[in-house]
C-alpha cells in the first residue's frame, strides 16, 4: 500500500514541476524560432552573397547596393527573434 | 531643400578663334555641365562635326604621363596630401620646363637601376638553387666537365642504383629525393641510362662553375647582400624624392590635368569651319554671372542664351541642394541612386531619421562614446571627401546613440546607476529596483515608427506622382498611393476596435453593431476595401502586394530586435568577465587571481570591441535598409544624372 502511494507521487507532477516544464518548453520554442530562422536567413543570404561578391569583383561601385541586397533576408531572422522575445518575456 | 538645385540649359555659340578663352572661362567657373555633342544628325545640328583639341594638348598630355609615372614610382597620391596652394600657374609652368626633365631623369635612372638589381638578385638566387644539390658531393664543380672518354650523370633518383659497369658514383639520400652523380666510361652510356631510367632518374643541369660548391654559394650570397644594400639605397633615394618633391608633383599633376581637360574640351562641342556650339547645364542662379564673364572674355563676340527644358527628353543633371548638416547624408543617397531632377530629394529626411534609428538600435552611452571617438580620430587618416562625409554621418549617429543611451539608461550593457530609463526599459536582467525588459511596449513603439515612416513615404509618393506624371495616369497613381494609406490605417483602426493594446488608441468602447464588430471595425473595413479598389484601379497586379503592408510595418520591429541583440551581447560579456571571472577572484584574492582577472579584462575588452563592430553593422545597416527597402520603395525611384561641372576644385595650384 505504502509502496503504491510513493509510485503515484513519482508519476504525477507537482504544480511547480509543471510550471518549470512550461518554462522549458517556452525556452525550446524560442530557441527553435531563432535557430531555424537563422538557418533560413543563412541559406537565403548564401545565394545572394555569392552573386554579390561576383558583382563587386566586376564593378566595385555596386558594393553599397549589393551589401543591402545581401542583408534583405535578415528580416526572416529578425521575425524569429521577435517571436522568441514575445515567447520569453510577454 | 527637398528638391535638387534648379538648372538652366545654356547654349553658347561663338567663332572658333574664341574657343580658347571661352573654354578657359568655363573651366575657371567650374559650373558648366557639358552636354556632349554626338554626330548623330540631331535636329538643328546637321553638318556639324565634333571639334578638334586645342593646340598644346599633346605636350601637356606627355608631361602628365611623365608626372604620373614618377608619382607611381614614388607612390605619391594627391588624396593623401593636405591641400595647400603651392604656386601660381605661371610659376609652375616655368618650373615644369626647368625641373621636370631633371627629376624625370633621376627617377627613371633609379627605377632602371632598381629593376636591374632585382633581376640580378633573382639570377643569383637561381644559381644558388642550381648549385645547392651538389653540396653533398665533395668535388670541385669544374671536375664535372671536359671529358671525352667519360659521361657525367647528375640528378635525382627514387632509389639507390646498382651499376654492373665500372664507374664512380656518389649517392646522397635526402628527405624526398635522393641525389646521385655518376661518372662512367662513354662506351657504357646506354647501360647506365637504362639502369637510371629504372630508378626514375630526373637529370639536373650541371652548373657552369669552378671551385667547390660551398665557395660558389658563399660568393653568390655575398653578391646578393651587396645588391640588396644598393637596392635599399635606391629605395631611400626614391623616398627622398617623395618627401622633397611630392608637393611640386601633385601641383604639376593638377595643373597639367587642367590643361589637358581644357585642351580636349572641344571634342565635346559641335563645330563648323568657322563656329562652335556648346550646350550644357548651369545652376539657374549662376547663369547671369557665367554669361557676363563669357561676354567679357570674348569682348562681346559671343551668343549665349538659355534654352527651354524638355523634361521628356532632356536628362537634367542633378546637384543636391541641402543645408550643410544634411550634406554628408548625400553619400548614403548616392549609394542607392541620385534623385531625378523632377523628384523629391529625401536627403534631408534621411539625415534626420537615420541617426534616430541608429540611436534607437544602439542606444548605449558607452558605445556611443567609443564611436564618437572613432569618428573624430579617423578624420586624420581619411582625407577624401566621401570618407569625411561618412565619418560625419557616423558622428551624428553616435551622438544620437549617446542621447538614446541616456533615455534607455545604458552604459556598455549596464544600467546607469540612479538613472531610470525614460523610454521603455531594455535591461534584460531584472536587478534590484530596476524594471525588466518591456518588450510589448518597445515592439509597439517600433510598429508606430513603422506606420508613421511608411505613411510619410506614401504621402511623398502622392506628391511625386503629382509632380512627375500627367493626365489620367497622374490621378490614378495618386489615388493608388492614397489607397495604400487607406488600407494600412483601415486595418489599424479595425485592430484597435477589436483589441486594446498598450500605447495604442483603444476603440473597443465604440458602440457595437453585431457581437464584437463595432463601428470602428466597420469604418476600418470600409477604408481598407476602398483602398484596395483604388490600388486595383491603377494596377490590378499590385493587389498581390497587399501583404507587404504587414511585412513592411513589422520589419520595423528590427529596431527593437537588433537593439536587444546588442544589449544581450553586452550583458553576456559583462556577466562572463565580471560576474564569472573578476568578482569571485576579488573576493578570495590569491596570486593566481591576477591571471584570472587579466583574462577577465581581456574578455571584457574583446567582447565589447566585437559588440561595437556589430553595433555599427547592426545600427548602420539596418537603419539604412529600413530607408532603402521600406521607405524609398513607396515614393523614390532615383536614376538622376550626376552634375559634373567642367573644371576642377583646385587644391594645390592657383589659377
């Protein structure tokens, strides 16, 4: 009887544990939001960056413009960061 | 302000013998943007031909080439030298005649000697490389040659060779390759060659030298070192030429460049046998002055008139017309594109808003001070105009960063003690008494900035279309821009009526129509639908772009997000260096602590240096991107021709 009770307490989580687990889930979600959007931005910037370096090698005047074109996909990771901030702090 | 400088199209006609004074006068004014004449049978220009250069063009060009060669050899660049008026043109002319040939001879002699020495050093090094393999064979080099009854083989083999014929052999195994020398009777040549081939023999040329290999190598090394001393002396002499004559040379270059440009100007004019016609652009407020001086220079034998501008076909050159504090921002405009003549010039707005965005992103007193020091310190090294302008932009941005740092109460990621943030707090760590990060407030603040910035862009779009377009298209385009505004504000009003948000008007209290739909939602919906109709009336395809309203407004959230990333990095650096390394060691001090504290200081310095660089990138690139991508796409096209007046800003010579 006593042994059964102990097992039951082990399986059922306390309120504190549930809260802690929720915070953990939030942290994982925030990490995924930033990490995956970061990868997406990286993939997008890869292609643009390659072309940008090529264009700059041919004509140095394009540097300013291609630098901008290269940072355009950063919007993706910034949205990820905003989502992460909202998850963690709001 | 907000518009480029007003230009007038000037037509100048005179007889060909007045060409020289006219060109000189135009060059001196540095105001006339020449419209190049092309022999393409333009209306009114039938029978005209491109002019020929004025006399003296050839000599000046030759001298200019000489000067540039000397400058190249002594690596003198005009941009690196502070401008100072060195002498007048007449003085310079006589000095060029007198000094240039001597100087040229001196430099050319030094250059020839230098390249000769360079080749000789290379030759000697080659010889040393050839002798080096023979070092292992204790035989004089002249003993390898001059036999009639014997053959000498020297080279590398993969493995040791065993010969069945009588011979003398020296085998010295090496790391990668083994060197072998064989002297065998001439009759056994084929046998030796066969055995060597089996051992993968690579022959080496026997040097034409006499004496022991070591002695020869020592001799050539000695030669090289004497040559290197002489080489250094030549470099020193060239350096002396550089220090002594750099002022004279840059002045010469400037003077001759002016001569050549003036002499070649007729190549851009239309001419007949007796007359020439020059067309070009002059700022409207200077037309009278230029005309009067031209008349004076030609004693009245000239016809100058202002032609009407045909905005459809003429490409009017664009010169910025900004107050002095907005001038540096022109660099950022030119990176995108110069405004068209008929377009609004947004430089002034960029010059105000860019530093504000930069400050909002990198609002930190510490970083602001570092960047301010950098922008002032780098002034010594950057002498070009564009570089100076960029530094001024950075200076303004860093001042704004300091101001916003005070408003956010941040110093290198720490909260400034005793100063409560006036703007919503960005401190990620909740410390005693301080507020945690106020993310919703900050995000909504950035959305507000986005909405207002984009609305301004759309209003400017309406103005631009009103100024540039004609007829039905004009009305449609203006209404389409209004439509974009209506959709954005309609959606906003609808959102305000459904949910109460901090820092935004609360319209949820309006009388309801059906369930949660109140009058606010209805008004917002009507505005949005009206907007969509207006957009579709101009171009149906544009409707596809509607979601860009949301993505562009949300894009301004980067102001908060990038700012936070910079705060977070600063905080992490502070935590690692002070919290984890320095503080615990100070509490329990021992000899070992000194090393850890130094490591902590290194982490602190490196971390903040990295964050400063990221701060410039983040603050600068993202603020300018918000302008280029989100703001300019609403109204700005650019593509104006740069105003390049004929003449030059003299830095070293006087006219």
